[in-house]
């Protein structure tokens, strides 16, 4: 991004300063433009060479990338570690650019767990072996479906208690709900902790080094889980509040049969704005927004939706938004990661033709 | 086939009165559905270690006919009692809810039991079928995904809330159910230093993305084909997850 520097421009126009300031405004060659992003130095990477103790963060990294919950787990471990201790991130195999992501999220070391397929028994054995090898003070897990399962397996293997679903975490105190959510338990953070989603802030400071550590050596023993296959899901049957990819139609769409066909071809769950549901073009169950469904999607495609405040509430947690709208000044254009000023109906037909 | 359903003392989240844990009632329904596939000799037994809590006895009204009640102090660690009973009953399948509702609610006991008896454990099942000498488990994952597991018998399986609904309560069945009461093994649980306070709602993190993003890519009046290609390139990483 190019930004003007008015002081430098003025200095360039100075002819003489004595006996009085004379500026030559006739030629414009004096305007000096500096690149705003050029002088920003690369942030210094924090190395913790002699850690006081270790904190493990076990992440899922589904699909080879860190999700929000993974970053919160590393953030929680960073909170427990403070400045002097090191966070060791235990991760499945990640693509080559991902160690940077771990360092940015606050990890000082990484241990890659060699589990190419779903094998929680093997993963738990490897993590238990790493705990024996490195004796971390804390091990933080995500309280997600697979992460919570793994945390309990490790707790059973190491015969330790698990502080499950922590909602607040400081170096001196951890808090979790219990007794049907009627009370909360407070304790000094124990060894094994799993953290509930969206409760503990991710790390935002300077990046850490994320140096690789050797993989723990644990003998592979045949487990009780003989086979595991993930089944293909029909996106149209996923409940709207759980769908990872949602495509929604608004007032800019006229061909709704074509819209549903596009959703099917794209593998996205269909949604709609209030206007479309009010008109009866799509069922009320598809409505996205304050009076419809609040989404938890990763990606949202808005076709011909201007983005009323009530609609934006429904997509508040969505990280990646594609907006196709004819109005450059619509609220959703400001919110979108990819904004296209075009007729949604035409783009929809072109998309369908490309799939 | 011999099926045991682990039952825990449940509490209502709002009133705190005894109420069965819904996901354990779903486990009973799943066991009854499984029994229809199998030989008529299949037995389904509820198992609880503790006091005769009304929430546990109410499970008899939701399709369970037999309940084994191992009398221990509710503050005791139930692991040794349950492990001894499993050694005696030798079940082929043990079902449990994924989390309790009324105690510590950590969901750890089935895993400790699996470790103590060297059984495999699978979490979050919504359907169970016999598969030769093994069990075929359908596991519920977030975002509507499903995973099929083959599990060696005997096994422990925890049940997810997305499993088929529980049977409705029948008062006569609740009265006519059989309760076998036995003494359990006293095993004081290690004292934890937890401080108990009334639950306080804490705000969830607000996603950083609720603020308008300025770094977004803007395309002004592109051709429909260019726009569609850009959308596909952007969306590609989220498709087919």
C-alpha cells in the first residue's frame, strides 16, 4: 500500500528558508511516496533455550491446518508456561509451511506424532511416552470430539486425573463446570487439562521458534480398534448450525432451483436470507441470521445478500466470507474476504457451468 | 450376548433434582435395538455403584428390566467395584453415556474401566451392529460427519447425544423392574483440592472475525466466468472436508 508523506512533500518544495520560507508549488516532482509496508521490520522470534519447565499442547490440526480451537490450546499452554517455560506442541504430521503457524500461535517446540490414519490408541501411547520422556508440568488438550477422547485415553494410560473442559485458566487457577453445570470447580492447574472451545484466548505476541523435537519411540501394539473409515456426508443433510461450508441466497437470486442445484454440486449446505424465506422461495429452516440459524461455518458464500445487521449476527463467527453483490457499499462487502461486485444470478450460472 | 449399561446418578441442570442422564437412557434404547438383531438370549443389565438414587431407579421405566445396584458410599471411587462386577458378569459390550450429568461430569470413568479391564473403548457412538465376532460402531463427529469403526469384543462404547431417542417413561415398568442389590468395594477416592462454587457464566471469546476485514480482495465488475473461477479458488480448501 502506497501512503503519502506530507512532511517529506513539503520539505521537497522548500526553495529557501531565509530570510523567509519560500515554497515552490509549481512543479510536483517533489512529492515523495514511501511504501508504508517497507520499513516494518520482521518481528524478532523468541527462543527459549533453557526452559524452566515444559508445557505440552496437543492439537488436532484436522486437514493439516490449525483451527481456532488448536490456537486456543496453544494459547492456554502459553499462559501456563509464561516467559520462562517452553510450550511443546504435539501435532500430527503437518504440511511444510505449518511450523510457522505453530510458532506464530506460541509454540516453542514441536513433536510430530506419526499417526497417518485414525488410531487413538496409538496416539495416546505416543503421548504417554512423550510425557514419560519429557516430564511436562502440564498437558493441554482441546475438549473437542477426538481431542477429548484422546485426553481421556492419555489420562487412563498415565493414571492421572483430567481437568475436563476448563473454561478459565491462569497459571494459578483453572475453573470448570460440574454437577450438571450447576457448580464450578476451582483448582490449581493439574497435570492434564482439556479446554472448552472459545473460552481461552489464543496467543497474539511475537512468534516463537517452534523447533522440532524427536518423535517419541513407543512400540506399535495391535489395538482393539480394528478398522476406521470416515463416511462421506451429504452436505444438504448437515444441520445448518454445524455445516462447514454454507452457500446462501438473497434478494439478488431469482432462480432458486438452480441455486439448490449449485449447492449440491459445490458440496455446500444451502441457506437463505430473511427476504427469500419471507417470500416463500426457500423454506424457513434455511434462514441465516438473528431470527434464523447462527452459523458456525468455516466458509460462507453470500449470493445477492446485502448484509443486514441481523444477517451479519448469524455469520459472526465465520472466518471466510465470499460476497457477490451488485452494491459496492453493501455491509457484507466490508465483511467479506473475497468481494465480487457483479450480478449474483450471472455468477451463479457461471459457477454451475464450471462444476 | 451380555450387555451392561453403566448408569450414573443424574441431576437436572435447572432444578438440581434427581433425573436420569438422557444420554444413558439413549444407551438403553440402543442396547434394546441391538438385542432385536441378536439371539433371544441377549441380556441387558443396568449397573450402578453408589446409593439407590431415584435417577438411577427411573432408568427401569425407560426399557431396562434388570438393574444391579452395588452399594457403596457415593463419595467413593467406583472403579474397583465396577471392575469386580465386570469380572463376574463377563459382558460382551458395556455401554455408557459420553459424560455424566450430576457428578464431576468428566467422562473419565469408562476410559479408566477400559484401561483396568484391558478392553478397547470407542467414543460417541450413535449406532451399534454385530459384525461377526466384532462390533461395527457408527461414530458421530462434529459438523455432521460420521466414522465407522470395527471394535473387538468385549468393548466399552460411550454413546453420543445424536443417537436415537430414549424410550418414553412407563411407570409400570419402573415398578416391575428387578433390582439386584449387592455390597460394593469401599475405595475412598483420593482427596482433590477442588473448591466448589456456584456456577458463574463467563463470556465466550468473540471471534476476531466479527470486525470488518479490510484485507479482503475486491473484484469490480468482473465477467461472470472470472468471478466464478475466483470463488472456486477461494472455496476449494473448504470443499469436501
